[in-house]
């Protein structure tokens, strides 16, 4: 009798990853790695995934596999290996990693019906649209040099890791397209990862036009039925170029020939729920397993990535100039402290005011960037000083005047704007602060003739809203686009002659060691939306902290200067890339219980870990969001280069979550 190691399909917290089952003689040929099987599990019968066949079992009584659901493996062989590597690297249950690889409709128990999606999203429509293939342009010398290591690796069928560091508008996408073209010519496929906010209609059209009939899209706006349908098209080999957001790294491309990660610095590549993987690291693992080159592209790469490229972990290719030969747009800095001293309390400095008017008069379009949504970021009583806070979370409610409601952007709580303070009864209750909703209203009042569009999470709730807003702005049906970070990436529109950064400091003062990096990247990326056409363009950047190194270097598009300063800070403070971090968070309805459990665990880890392992146990401390969705959160941090030595000792019980290499 032979046996199989199986991952059960269950959301229950299990004591181990793999369970051993006997393989009945009549299923001997069908039970192969990757197939889905029906197994007895306790008193139930559930589904599971065969990970490997084993000759022996350590258990005396082994229950048999009941049946095999599909003739062909559902999970590719290299994905089984990848799942185990991801689980080990991120200290995650193997079952959760396998679940992340498969759409929910694919994981569901077969019903005999295989109906497709009832409607099709714009993203899928764009990818599937019938069109003639566009001819590739002649690459510049810099683009050819950047593509060379990728083309060489594809020709040899070997794995290489390349950081493509190119300024905004430098033609990185053409390098990707050249590599994909070579991979397809070699009979292999391609995976292109793009942050959700950069997955614009323009991006999809560009790939679909170069490789008509071969491209599909995977991202969060797809329905469950659409996601399953596109997954099956990939698995069946109907398409071989996958463009998508974070989860597309698990697309079942049988033979990847190149893996592209565009805007590799995007925080969206880090999953914020179990399994908490980072798509960039998973892409590198996948490339190694499939002997495919991986290219990480960005104008503002993460400091860790840049450091690896200069210490041997990655090859470095550069595109130092815009493909058109035009200079990057000049950035004019406005010190908002001086504006306050002059009595200006509006969001518009004279410099920004003039720039908006000049841009409109010349027929250009403008983008106003403010990374805060809503009308007022806090609702405050001017009598007693109390702020209106969420009943479930330790955050202030945000006022949205269009709906006259105060919302929590974390748990979704929404209440009507009170007419009086709930604490003292005073009617002197006002919304303070500035969000995109209020900025749009003030723009209407100040420039009544300008046609405005707003892009934030509130205006893009429907499936295709993002595409509709993008297309309207591309067709010049609006003069000014107001938006959050959703407008910072992926917008390559030649008529944008002004970018106004209303407040550059919104992400700068967070209790996060990446706040400087995030601020620099966001400012540089949004500034890069300007000046992509033939007309001159400009950027007006308003800030209260013009002397901060992240802001100072952003105003001169100086990534190297920023990276030098940031690496020095990271080294001094002992943060990545000079160490690794693992954050363990305990959540409980009782604050006292959460604190007590976190303290017990921190003490246990301090007593258990080898003093010579080079690991520090920091905390416990309340999490930045101390209360979230009605539960209190306490966390402790393991710090050290070899944090995997702590993994066997980390807490795994109910209430605990583990985040290896956290994004914050």
C-alpha cells in the first residue's frame, strides 16, 4: 500500500499542514501531486489537495482517500513546490497558501454545472478585444542595454534577477514587452504584475495590442465567476500572457518564460491577511523554480531592492532619461507655513492658483493630488474638544458631506453627522481637515468653469468606475482630475501639463519606518504624471516640511540622493535591509487579556530563543490601530537577520497573527 500527503481544504486552525492518507489500489494511477481528492476528516468528508506521494507512513491506522475529483492536476508541479517555500518563508499554514493560489469558484466542490460569468468587466473586455497586433517600436540604446540580460536569460532558459531602475516616462514598459515577445517566441509564457492602481485601461490595451488574443487580466474588480473563468483559460493554455495585480503571481502559467513586476515599490504587493506574502519575493521564488528571468521595475525602488542591486543580490539596469528626451518637469516648492503666516487658510497657494489658471487657459489638463478622501478628516467639538471617534476602532470618523455621514475607513461604521456634540451637547461641532471631497467642492467654487473629475475609493466603488473615469479624462472630457494615490501610477497622458500636490506631508509623519520612503515614492510618482507630451509642464508641491530629506530629494527627482540618506537612517536605526522583522499580533475583546497574553508570549520567547541567535524580542506594545473592529491589538516584534530561527517558537493559537517582513 502506498500513501499520499494531503492538504485539507478547510478554514479551521489545524495542528499541522499535511495529513497522510492511504491510496486505494483502484486510485493508484489517479492520485498524483496536484489533484484534488475527497477525504474523510474527523466525522466529515471534505476536499483536499495531494502534495506528494510517500512510500510509508508513521501512523498505524491510516484512512483511505475516498475519490479523485479531476483527472488532471488542479495545481501545477512547480506551484506545489512554491507553496511550500512561501509557507516556510512567511511562517504561514500551507493550506492557506494553497487557498491563495486558487480562486474561490475553482476551490468550490463541483456541482456539475460550469456556467461562466453573467457579465464581463471592462478589464476583461479590453484584454479580449479583437485588434490587429501593433508593431514594436525601435528600442533606444538605453532600452536595448536594459533588455539585454533578460533576452540573454530567455534564450538560455536560465533564471536571472534584474532591477530596472528608470525615471518616470523612461520606457520601462517597452523593455518588458520586448522580453515577453522573446519568451513567447521561445514557446513560453509571461506573468506581468502591476499594482492595482496602475492597472489602467491604457496598460491593458498596450499589452493586448502587442499580443492580441494571448492576454488575460486578473485583479480584484473581477467577479468570482470572472476570476475562475480567466484562471481556467490560463490553466487550459488558451492564453499565455497574464497581466494582473498581486494574486496574479500564482496564475497557472505552465511554462513562464519571464516574470515582470512593475512598480515593485508598491505597498499593494504585500498581502494584508493570511497568508501575508509579498508578491515581489514570491515572483523571485517562482522565477528560480521555473528557470525564468525576473525583472523588477520602478522609478522609486524600495530601499531593500536598491541595496540588493548594489550588494550582488540583483543585477542593475538603468534608464536615466525619458524616452522622449524631454527633461523631467520642474517642481516649484511652496512652504505652507509661510502661507499660514500670510493669512492664507485655503488649500491653494498663489503659485498653485496661478498654475491651475494658466494650465486651463492654455488648453492643458491638470491633476491635483491629495492622499486623503472625504470632506473633513476629523469632526471636532469646539466647546469640549472631543473628536467623533469610531465605536469599534481607535480612529476618528471622516465626514463625507455628499452623504452627510461620518464613516470609519477601517471597519465601515457609518453614522449621520450629529447636530450636537455627543459628549457635551454643544452645537459647536465642525469638520476639520481636508480631503478630496472637500477639495473638489472648493475647486468648483473657485473655478466654476473647470470640468472636474474625482478619483478615490468613494467614486470607484462600482466595478468599472475606474475605467470610466480614466477614459473620460483621456478623452479630455474633464480639465482637472482630483485624486488620491489612485492617480499616482499608470497614467501616461500627454496633455497633463500641471500636477498640483496639495499637501505633500500626509504620509510623512506616520509611526512607520518606511514613511520617508513612501512619501518620496508617492511624490516622485505623481509628479511624473506631468510632462509626457510635447508641451512644457510643471509641478507645484505644497508642504509644511520642505527641509525633510524625502521632500527635498523628491523636488529634484533625486532618487540616488534619497536612497543614500535613507540607507544611512535604516542602518543607524537597525531596520531593513540591515535586519529582518517579524510582527506577532494578538487580538482580543478585552484589552487587559490582550496585553497579558502578549506579555506572557514575549517573556516566553525571550527565555526560549538562543542568546547567540542574534534575535531581539521587542515589545509588547499596543498596535498603531490599538482597537480595530471591536477588538484590542497588542504586538511584539522579532528582529534579526535569521528570524526563521524563531519560527518554531512563535505563537500559533487563536487570536494570534504573524507577519514576516511587514510592510509597515
